């Protein structure tokens, strides 16, 4: 992977981690039970992610 692709990947992992932590913290404060289903992205979401990854990492 190029440095640009790696930086994008690290940024993506950081953003997802922060969002998941925030949602989990809010649910815990509200006393909601742990949800374990629904974490897999749909085929449409996967296509959007793939398309955006290709756009952001293509060399121009």
C-alpha cells in the first residue's frame, strides 16, 4: 500500500473506533443492553465503501 492509502486506512479505523466507543458509552449510560447483531454492512454499503476507497486512493 502507498503511504496515502495507509493514512486513509488509519484515519478510517480511528473514526470508526471513536464512533463505536461513543455509541457504546451512550448506550451504557442509558442502561441499554449490548447489541451484537447488525454489524455487517449491507451489499450497498460495501459498494459505497469500496467506491470511496478507490476514489480516495487512486493516483492522479
